[in-house]
C-alpha cells in the first residue's frame, strides 16, 4: 500500500489519476483500484483530467475565467518586508473546484441519479443518498486547506449567478460550523471578507472583460448578529442549531457524544441581543448555497443537521425553487460503520498529504522505547500512567527547545478518559514539572463535558474564556503549554503547534471516532513551505493500537527511540552556534556590506515602445480547416499547459479582443508591470496585424486567430515584446554605494528540509546544509583549508543577494553560494556550479562588478571572487584555499 514510485513531492504538481494512492498492493492497481476508493472518485478523476487537459471545454465563460485565474495565472503577493512571493493553490484544492465545476457546468448534475453514473464499483444504489438536492462532498486531509476550497466555491457561485443567464447557483451562503470553536476559526478567515482579498480569489478588474472586485458585494453575518439582510449577497456563518426549524428537533439516540458536547439543547429564543431569528431569515431568501465545514457529522437523515438542511430545501421547494447546492468538506466523510459517504467527489487522503509535507509526519516510539513503559498497579490515574506522561513530557520538552529557537511554542496534548482523571492529570503535570506550573489548559466545564451557549447558562463566561484561550494558544505570549482534555476534540482545536500527543484512553467502536480525527489535532504545520515537521504520539497499548490502525489508510508511521538521551524529532534548525564553547564566534563572524542595486526598471511611458520583428523571425501563415478553426487553444510556451481557449460562436464570428487581451496580460504578468494595459494592448494589436506574420493580416479572420495559437507565433510575439520592454525600461545606474551591512551573527534561526548536512568547525553556523552533494564536498574542503579563518554557506536567511540581468533580459536576484573569510582584511565570494547554464556568465560578470564597486566604495576589507565548477574541482587535488584561487583564476 505504499505510494506510487512516481508520486510527486510537491503539493502543487498536477496529479495523474494513475499514480494516486489506493488501499491495496500495486499489483492490484489495474484490477481493483476502482473498487477500493470512494465509488465516484476514480471515474471522476479520469474525466476531470481529460477536461482539464482540453482547456475546460463546455464550462461556462464565468467558470472558465475563474479556473484560469485561480490555477493558471501567476499570483505575486506582497510581503511585510516589501518583497513579493508567488502564491499557488494546492492541487488538492484545484481538483476539488475543478470537479465541482465539471459536475455542475459540463455534466449538469442535478441529483443523486446523475451522480450515480460515475460509479464503477457497482455497489452504489439510490438508497444510499438521503438528500434529493445537489450535494457534493470533498474529502481532504486535516490541514490541507479546506477553508480555501469553501472561499473559492463562494466566489464561483456568486459570479456564476451574477454573470451567467439562467444560472441555478446562488449569491447567498449558509456556512455551517459544527461547534463554536470551529466557527471562531472560520470567522477569523472570513471576517471583513479577508480571505477573498488576502488570497487571489477575486480576479483583477478587467480580467476577461469583467469588473470582478467591484461586482463582488457580500455581507458577512455571524450567528444571530444579523442587522440588515439584502435579498442577495449574504454569508450566514453559524452553528447548525441556529438554523433549526420552528419545530424542535430532539436529539437522536444515534447522535455522536461529541455533538452533545458542542451543541447542547436547541435554544428556545434568541441567544444573543439580536432581535432576529437567523433560521427564519435563511428560509426567506430565494437563492442559497449551503457549505458545511467538518461535515462528517451530517451522515444520517435522522440527525438534526440533515433535517435542518432538508427543511430549508423544502421551504424553497414550496416557492418553486431549490437549494442550489450543498458542499461538505471534511477529512473523514465516513458513516459509523466505516463506509465513506457516496457523495464524495474528490479525495486527498492523509497519506498523500504527509508525503507532500502538507501536514506533519506522525512519529511513534520504537519497540525498545515502548518496552520501558510500565502501567503501574494503582487506583490513582496519574500513578498508573506516570511512565506515559513522563515520556510525553520528555518528548515535548525536546521539541519545545528546538521550536523556541524560532520563536515558536510547542504544545503538549494529553487525552484522558473522564473529567475526574482530566483534572488529576492537569494537577499532576503542574505539580511535577516546574515548566508546566500554571501552563496547563483543562478543557471541560461540566461533568458531561457539555459547553452551553445559552446567554443564561451558567457556563457562558467559561465558554467565552475557552474560546479566547483556543484562539490564542499558539501565541508565544499565551501562558499555556499543555492541553488536557477528556475528549479527543475531533475538530476545532486545529492549533498548529501541537508537537506531542499522549493518549491515556482507548476508543470503543461505538464512540464513532477515527484515528485520523485523533491525530488531526497535531497535523497542522507550524511553518510554511515544504519543511518536514513531526508530531510525536505516545500512549497506552490500547491507544497505540487504535492509532496504528490508520496504517490501513496507507499512512506510514515512523518509529524512533524516545526518552532520555534521544534527539528531538523536529525540523532541522540552522542557527548561530552560540552554545558551542569550542568556537570563537566573534572571530568567525563575517560582515558583508550591502550595496544599492545597479540595475533597476524605469517605468517609462509604454508609448515609447518600439517593436521590430526581423524578416528571419516572421511567422509563416498556415491554412487550417474550418473544424480546426472552431476551437483555438493557447498553451504556455514553457510548460505546454493550456492557458486560454477561444471558441467561435454559432455564427462563426471571431472576437479577437480576448486573444489580444490574453497576450497583453501574459506579457504584463511575466514582467510584473503594474500599469499600462491600454497602451500595451494597442501595441500588441498593431504588431500582430502588421509585423508578426510574413504578411499583414485581418484579425477578424478565424484562420489568423488559429495561427496565433501556434507555439511559433506565441513565442515570437511574447519574446519580442519582453525584449523590447526590457530594453526600454531596464537601466544601469553606473555605480553603487554602501547602504547597510549584514552581520552574520545577527542571522535569525531558520528551519530547513530534512537533508544531509555538515557539522562545521570553521563556520558561525551550527550546520552547513548543501543544496547539492557538490556543495557539501566543497564545504568539507573549506574545513580542511588551514589558510582561511571561516566560511558560510549563503543561506536565504542571510539575505546576501545581487541584482543582475538574466538570460531572458529580466532583472533577477541570485545568491552566491559561499562567503570565505581569508583574513580580517580579505573576503572571497565563491560561486560553485555542478552544471553550467546560460545565466552563469551573467552572474559571474555581476559578481565581478560588485567586487569592483565595493572595493571602490571602501578600503577596510578587500573583496574578491572565484567561480568553481565541479569538474575542475574534482580534477585538481587542492590542499589550500590559495591553490583554489590560483587554479580557478581563469574563470574570472
């Protein structure tokens, strides 16, 4: 059940259905995969892939525009330091939206009978669907970004209803959370509609001819805090019991225990100062989409959740309408018998999320470590499980020390079997371990663990305090370092900083709890990017047996030695080696001047742009058939991915404006131009008409537009404009001056991917991480050079970078590989390369210029540089750094 050998490590890479995980040996992939996955998913993955590869054919114009914007348009987001970082949705998020839109726009699914057509297992029947409206379930591992999926569904439904004639979608949304803590988490993202603006959810005004941002008019209503309700443009964020119908729905004997914990009894009146009943308001709107977060609760037609949604749908039917759509997102869409919801249309399992470092890796103690744990014969809970608690604290402390270097606080999470023992564990932790004194948060308010939301309930103050503590527990300023709970808290406590879980309870089958839900409290990552992170899990034999059952879902549980004398299982931390008494940090330190950039882009009026196309590069016009002309597909010139599709209308008329606009936007995005669209559009149009092809052309011709989609025409056009714009705007100042300096000993600690490293003696850092084997070889060589004082690998955290003009003519930055301190008055910048590329001579030239500029600007320290290629380095047997400088001097 291991992952396919070709399964990619990046969560952004498009996944082919043929390499997705399934719960069986690889030998059964061809014969049994469709029988072992959620029944609709295998066929949907294949059809959506074909649809994606074909450029989203038959999707509505609005849907196609949004898909192209979200998943095929580069997005650069500003950072607090003024820099820009590229944003890209995970493929799991993309696949979920693509599947929903495919089912709605292309297949036109209306109900369960339409969905059943995708079943290839032969096991799905109409009786497995309780609802008679359109409902899609998205299965995504905890921490994989389900809330972002919900935000994209909201935007898509809103714009589809606004822009598409006869759209059956909606501009009102009922966003349901299972409990008050999840509600607070969602509210944090949706407050002020921030998620729509912080992420690139809304296309730029003008994209495909729409004023997206201006037209996106939504109001967020939280719980009963509804003051004004417009007929459309509302997001109602609430718990399910706030939308109960007028008839009280009694709790079912089949309800899960944790539902009682979070929901309690249905309020008999307003539960806040609001004078409005949210349930009544929701039932009065004429268009509505229901979105459920953590939707594994809605699995039974007998439950209040389902009945409430059904009641809303029935009220709409009485007005001749329908519930437009229900989308549920959850990591575990399973019934109490373990079977998955048949409405599941997309699946990103935990095993794939762990492999792609979207979530933490669970780590268990090895057999030797578990063998040292003794369950003592005692009636007192904490005495009985003292070994397990102690091991948990030891592992938590090791993780705490590592993460503290990075300004993060590690959290210990202990699960007990009842509230009395919960209190016992909390008192034990605070009384036994000094660093946990006053730092243990206990989660329960009454004997049955129920939290009342009623304004008259005696636990209202406790609830408000609990909500505040839950929202802030990750903060270093928050005093709590450990959570002790009688429940496993199946959702809501999705804090990022849980590094250690201690389980002191077993889960009976009737508890309807899944191991992924238990591990889920520690799966969310603390750090961005692809850094490996870990959550250590220890506990009683019964608890560990329960946890390891997740291996049936393909999850590989790493086992390692735990306890005193073992190393922490935490991300690699690179930091200044201040604790190493064998190092003279002051002597090893290097100070690097920071120069003003020499190259810059001067945003002159694009009206001055002069585009010329030599005769040798003019594109020869081809004759395409009428059928070939009907659909015009444009592909990215570097990736080959379809980026834009134009289909002629039924009259065969051509709208060249969208094609010229597509080229204009592509050029602006590639060069990061922030203005000048109108001028550039005119330049592109004129170039295509007069200079791109071997003769002047008529843009109203379908054959000419078809020619524009050919790679030769696309590349010639875009390259010509990028070269001309760079020539017009990129300038060299001719000199530079020192504006600051970088002192290496002030570099903040940072995490890096789990990889090979060198423990250096001649570096201010505690580890030397190499991006390649050659870099580690070179670092080892520097360690042996007696004629240098110190050196560093130039990490991004050091932030020593040089601006230069790359081979494409654009301004870029590069980070030289090593900085070597030969003496207090002599520093050498070293660039190492295993395989040369077109940018190497350009980087070397810029490095030479930088050394000349810095030596001209100051005389305190002389800076030099050297370029070292792997072949030459391996060829010569070098014994000193001076020999290196002499051997590779010709590369200067």
